[in-house]
């Protein structure tokens, strides 16, 4: 279903924006800001891969989403802001990307 595919792209773009916000926030440590920037750049690449139907797009979105979830868990453990929303949005990106792959129409040759 195309709507799930595009929803995965939009949710990935959302966590890119959230990570860019964290990268620009001077309240976070330098390590957190660098990690957020790296995740934002990786998220842009993953969303681009999904949007262009690249063979690696879904896998990249799942990987970046899982890393975003892990970052959210670390943020919760460290009592940092944004952890729970990172877990939810990253997890949603993973779920939608996985479903977009599973529900994609199969191509048969006649």
C-alpha cells in the first residue's frame, strides 16, 4: 500500500527534524549533539532511499529507526529530554517501513 510507504517517509522526515533540533540545542552535551546530527543525516538518506524506491531504502529506514529508538532508550536512562518521543517516532518509522515492504505488490512476469 502506497500510503504506508509514504507514511514511513514522512515519519522518517519527522525524526530527522527532531534530531536536527537536538543537534542545535546547546542544552545537550557535545556527544549527544553530534549523534543527533549524524542520525539526522542518515535519516535524510534513508527517507531519500524510500522516496526513490531504492533497493536499500526500506532497510536504511529500519536501521536508522532502530538506532533512533536506541538513542531514545539511552536518553530516558540518562534522564535527558526527548527520549520517549524518540522511541515512539523511531519505532513508528521501523514499523511503517517494515509494513511497506511486506504489503508491497509483488511483481509477476507473464
